[in-house]
C-alpha cells in the first residue's frame, strides 16, 4: 500500500491537502484537510449588523459577492425586512452572473487540464480540429487558420520554455485519452474563455460598482439607482442595453463553446461517469426568488434534499437540522468536542493540535483539518451544481429536467450517470446554460419596472436601530456557484453577538465527524484508479470536480499566535 499526499492541491482557491491510501492501484481510503484557519466569525462579533456583509464578503477573494448576499439576507431575516422588487432582481442578476463566470473559469482554467494534455495539442492537425469544431457547434472561431494560430502560440511558449502555469502538468500521463485535435480545440477555448469571463463580469461593475468585493449591497436592498430619465443613474435604458448585450454574449459562449466542449471531452472519458459518485446525498437551500425570499415555492432552484441518488423523491429541508462537528477539526466546543452544534449555537474556538510543519503524514485518527464537518440530521451531504440539478430534476423543474434529459441523450447516458465525477462537470455546464437564459428574464423585469415608474431599490424602514428588537437572530441562504451557503447571525443590543458561516466547501471538503463518517471528498475518492502514485492525476480529477474554494472554508493564522497584519476600515 502507498500513502499518496497532494499538498497543496493546485488550481483551486486556497490551501487543501489530500492524503489517500492506494492499494492495488485504487484508492482504499482518503482524508481531506484544510490547512488554514478561518476567523471571520470572530472578527464580526460586536459589530453593527448592517456592516456584516462588508466583512463577510472578505471570506473569499474569488466568490466574494456570495457572502455579501447571504449576510444581508441573514440580517434581513433577523429584523424581518423585505426588500423591494428591483433589489431582488439586481441581486439575482449579480448572483447569476457570478454563477456563469465562475463555472466557465472552473471548467477551462481550473479543471480542464485534468483531462486535456496541452503538449499533445502540438501534434494536432489544425484542419482536423476545424472539422471537429464545426461538427459540434456553429461557433464562428473554427477555421483551420484559427487553430493553426493557437498551435503556433503554444509552440512558441514551448520553444522559449515559457510554459508558465503549464510547466508542472502531468503531460504524457497514461490517463489522458483525448486525441491531439481535441486537445488543440480545448486549448484554444481555454484562451478564449479568459477573454469571455473578463468581459462578461462587467455586469458586476455595473450593478455592484466593482469586482471583486461588490459595494452596492445594503440591508434592506441595494444602492443601485434606477431612473429612466437620469443619465447618471446606475440603471437606465443605456445600461439595460449593455446588460442585455452581455447576457446575450454569455448565452452564445455557454451554448456554442462551453457545453459542446464538455460533451466532446466527456465522450472520451465515459468511464468517469461511473467514478467519483460519493455520498449520493444532496442538499440545496434553493435560491433565485421570484418574489418574497420567504416564498420558497417561487425559487428558480427549489429547496430540498435527495437521498441515496433516488430521483423519485425530494425531501423537505429544515435548516434547524444543520449542525457542525469538530471531532476531527482543530477547534474546541464548550461542552465537549463530540457534540455537534447548530450554527446559532456554533463556536469558532481554534485549537491546533496537529503535527508541526513540515510533517510527512497527518494524524488522521485525531484532528486533522481546519474545516468543521457540517451534517444534516447527522448525515453528510454533498452540495453544489450537481445537488441543485438533481433536486430540480427530481422536482420536475420545467427548464432543468428537459435540459438534463437533452444532455444525457447526447451522451447516451442514463440519469444515474449524473452521480459521478463527470456528472458534476456536466451539471455545471447545464446550470450555466439555464442561468444565462434566465438572466434575460430578469433584465426584462428590471426594464419593465423602470418603464412603469417602479424605481424603489431600498427599504429604509429598518435603518433606525432604535426600532430593532433587543434580541434577534436570523439566517440567510444562497446557492453559490460551489453550493449551499448559510450565514447565521444573533443580534443583541444592536450588535452582533454571534455569527457563523457554513460554506459549500466545508460541506464537501470537511473531515470525518464524531461518528467517523467521511465527508464528500473523502467518500468520492474511494475506488478511484491511480495509474501512477507519483502523479495522481485521477485523484485530482475528482477533487477538482467539486471546484474547491478553501478561502471560503478557512483563513490564515500564525501558529505562534502572533499578529500578522492589523487593518483599519475607513
């Protein structure tokens, strides 16, 4: 048996360590360790609840806006505040654009190199690549000369030994199965996706003021002004036109580049529709309201739970059943570490007890991660695009079900194929297609409200803290690109008494709990084939299929307790 250690796992946000026991060429056991500490919950204590979103958004430098949204929703829930319709629409547009951009970045720039051998593209016949491209999509950049130009660029990098991020790839690994021509197609679209996501996320600059760390959220609504007769207004007819153009471009890229590429690549790796299935239990808070946030029946993505890969039934979800265990995490709970706590009673008390770096292996029988272990009614769950798609599919969603069926038909695969490493990849592409299409509806709604004189964007009734109850608590939920995100806040005497964030990567990458139950990563890696333990490409395929965001799950600390940097907010 061989103990494989990947530390750090690259092409993710943050720091993740994976240890796997390989026996007879397959993973027999696995452990997921977040190697940094998150302390945002401690920073938020004692602060004004109205500014919580500003700090919470700093949990991550990549998916920043998701924490702002969950945070304002938690405070609004605590104070019983309803936001105007325009604020709902603007929030939906910001969240959906984050979703589409994030999924495109994940597939091309974080995950594709697990399937695409960049150096093989140099052996491709550009003419044959052109024929393949034209056979799967009407995308205009598909000529022989175009692909020859991309090939020449890559060759120039190789000749000058300037491969940069491509330098340390497992090129030539026997697990790579794409022909050179498909590798060249994927490399070309890797470069195109860089430009696409840069242009598309201008939506955040328009509606949020900047990206990352958007600036226009407020408890009670948004600061995004709406006025058809004011050229300086954030949302006016000209800006509506820009938003519509950007959404149209996104639809074209997702439908003519992203989704066809996923289908083309998946066709050469069909065995990965039987690998990486994992827990089979899926959780989704639901999101993208069509009216009040309390009317979950009108969410675009429904709330619910699917158990044991059974798409015949969706179980109701009760957020009071969410807990976090620290039995194998470097924290301590008052009352003992073997008793999980609901987030409203949650504690963030770091206590590192692991080996001192550098070390060969983790002590996996003890505590081994800075991630807690979230559970639903004591059961580990997977969250993310696959969970959302599975719950919506099982619910008979009028857009999701036909989109999934159409994709599965092209792959000649049954619905059960979704529960796999490649199923997660396909679910992201399907979700991006649906979100890009739905964004057009929200732009239309915004334009219609503006034309009818409905310009309200913020509810100011709650802005006077003297009107607040002495004690209040609330929870805010959002289906972030990587999965179900929950922020829980307790307010006392106009200040935050306690704050807890249970994030998607904590659900998926968390360690074992007090019962010894593995987390989603750890289960998904079981039985994964490993051709070369020195180059564990196959392990990375499944881990990357979750799109880890360790910055959301953990934050840095000095193990000696020294202050690293003191910041003041002005």
